[in-house]
């Protein structure tokens, strides 16, 4: 402890005062003894029975949404604290509308520091409005709390390791298509719906007709009636869409990232998924990078689950610029798991020759494929494959509508 020399000073002053009969020296000695005792008290108990809580008004938010961050500290003992410093580690990409942050030595982190005093059994709550100006997974915390005596002789510090997590979804904007209607990747659902008979939903039976599959024969009814009977299934509809996002934004073999292209790609994937699902599609998402912390490539198969869009947006919130597999190879592997009538929408800023060859090969064998290019990359004619461009001239934060500029191929 700083001030550990005080007991020696007290003893010396007291002895001198007694020997010389100087009452003021004796009083000073007792005053210093009181200061020393108080300092020891604060040193030992300042940060005991301190409660600290951090709350967010929501655990998930959309881009641009404003939330409240609540910080609360309580002193649960009869010892007042003349000063308490709270140092909260915060994500740099979250905008604090109130309060001042300082840069941390850690990458993408800042510190929010509060200085206050706490009386005995006293509680202080502070509210900080924040705005979500960047998609991602964000951790609030940990926190360091410091306190000590009034004179600065002692100082204690504790760390509160609790962390609050916030997921900020990517931007979703309206989708506007300008192209050949018959080739629109997310056009009117009525033009894309595939009608087939669902083998799970049986309506009844009918007499067997030449050419009916033996798998469809209803054997129990056949035995009862004495003649072959065929199952009749209910007609149903299914429209599946697989959105493939290429996270590479620079021409291979180069490495790095173009933030504008990456964010436009993520925004395009989120907006097309939302638009397609509102039009009745079953949408899935695929990206050629590994998700943290599971380490698996982004694979969300098409589904009608009520939370499907949430799953897609949460995956897109984590997208970064590190490629784990070339997109052409990834599409070839994953497309095998999609129903044959599915529409594949591939979003990329780097339409390489190998990727274009993969898409053409899929198109020629009957796959429904659409290519969405971020930026103004020029590509050769694609033999009937619908191609759309998204301009990268407007900063992604200012884009109000996702214009898919279709071109004839």
C-alpha cells in the first residue's frame, strides 16, 4: 500500500510530542493515525459487496436501430466510496449517442469510462443510448472497477467478466428488378411455382392405369376390391431458392477485402432472401467461409420454418472477408443437395472464368441459375443465363433500394 510509511511517522511524531510536551504534535500523530486506519479500512473493504450489472434493451437489432445500454452499480455495505471508476470494454462499431469512449489497445475495441461516488447502500444507474451502425456479433464487457481511499494512498481493482452479446442484422432494403421478366430470379411466385404430387399427402385411390408406378399401388385396397388400385396424392407446390454468397472481393490470387463490395453483397443476400420469402419461396443461404465458433461452412438449407429468415440474417451478420473455399467449387458441391427445381442465385463481386464455367454447366443440364454481380465487372455472353448487376457507386450505407439491373445474354 502507498502510505505504508504512515505508522512510522505516527510513532515518531507521538514520541517527539510526548518528550517535548508538544500537544499539537500529539494531535497530528492521532490525526495521521486516523487517516492510516481509514485508509486500511478502504483498502480492505472498498470493493467488497459491490454489485455491477450491464443490460441491453434487446439482444438482437436491425441495422440503424437504436437501443439503450444500462449500467448499474450498487454498494451493498455501510462503507461509502469517495470515488469509483468503471471501465467498460465496448465494441468500436457501435455508436454511443451519449458518453465518450476512448480507443483501446485491442483491435476494434473502445473503453467507456465512468467516474462517480457511492454512498453506503447506494445504487447508481446510467443509461447510454446506442445506435447499431454496423452488422455483426458484438460483445459488451468485460468491466474493470477501481476504487480506493479519499487520499489516494490505496487503490483496488476487480474485473467483472460478464459479457453481453448483441447481434446486429445486416441492412435490408426493397428489391427492384429491371430485366427480362421470364428470367427474374425473384419474380412473381405464380410464374415460378412448380406443381407436383406430394407422396406424403394421400387423397384416395383410383383404378390402375397402364404406366402407373408399382410404388403407387395401394395393395390393401387392391386385395379388398380384387383389382389394382393406385394411390392419388394431393397436388402441392414448392419453390426453393438457394442464395450463394461469394465473400471474395478481390481477384485471385490476391488477398484482402473491398469493404464496399462485401457489404453490398451481404445486403443483397439479406434483401433478396427477405423479398423471396415474402413472395412464398423457401430460401436457403450458403457462403464459402466457415462460421465461428463451429468452424463449418455456412449452409442453411431452404425451409419454411418461421424463423428461417432469422437464421439467415444471423449467419449474414457474421460474414467476413476470409474465403474458405473457391465459390465455384462450393456451388458445385452444395447444389447437389438442392431440389432439382430450385433457383440458384449466386452473388459475387469477382465473377472468375471458372465460376462462370460452373454456372453455365449447371444451366445446360437444366438448373435454374441467376448471377448477381456486385460492381461493373464485364463478363462474356452467358448463353441464356440471367445476369444482374448491382452498382457500387453509392456507399452501401446510403443505398435505399437494391436495383438489380438485368442484362440480356
